[in-house]
């Protein structure tokens, strides 16, 4: 993925707006800044997780399994919740299984159904990662007070509602 590090100035955007009258300079500037911050956050999360021997995709699968009451789910459900293809999920599960963090088990009621179970080692991995993750998130967000964080969440939800206009 291309990571635009040199965001256009308001003057540059204004020049584009002359050529392309539909351009809303503040809307474009805001979206570009949001994309920049999202990319930087994702890169920082990758760096944090790599210190614990995890990749972001595998970490999300562990989180999804930990959220389940019995720490078990089906691969197709995990793929849907993670927003990835079933093939991608298979690859993530293969790596997690090789590391002993998950186990594939056959469902008792239908032995054709494979279930994914978070192992004790998987829980242990999350127990070692999550305190560091939460500490880093707290430090990252320390520039915003509680009210500003709630405002940010509302603003992001509004932006999310507009995303279909890009598709």
C-alpha cells in the first residue's frame, strides 16, 4: 500500500480546486490526514505486535476467539468478522496452529464441521501482549481527554456513514 507521507498543503489543494471545481479543499485535506493517521497507527501496531512475535492478522484472530464465551468459533465466522476471505483466514489459522496458539477440532454434533479453539498457549500469548498494547494505546491517546475521545468516536462514526459515497 502506498503511504503518502507528503500531504498536500492548502495552497496545493486550492490549485486542484481551481482545476476540479467539485473539490472541497477541507474535505479532501481531512480525508488525507485521516488516511495518514490510520496508516501510521497500523504501522505502529505492527511494530508493537512484532515485539511479541505476532502479526496483526493473527493477533486479531486471537482477539476474536478470546471474545467468544467458549473461546471457539468456525473459520467462516472468523473470516466474516475479520473482513477477510476464507482463504486468507485459512492461512492465518495455519500459522496460529503451527505456533500452538489455536487448535482445529471437529464439532461433536457434526464431525464435518471444523471448529477453531483458542488454546491455553493462545490465551497466554494474549495475556503477555495485551498489557503492553493497552499501555501503548493509553500513551498514544493521552493528548485527548475523555470528552474529546467521545467526540472523536462520534466524528469517526459520521465519516464512516459517508464511506459508501467512495464506492
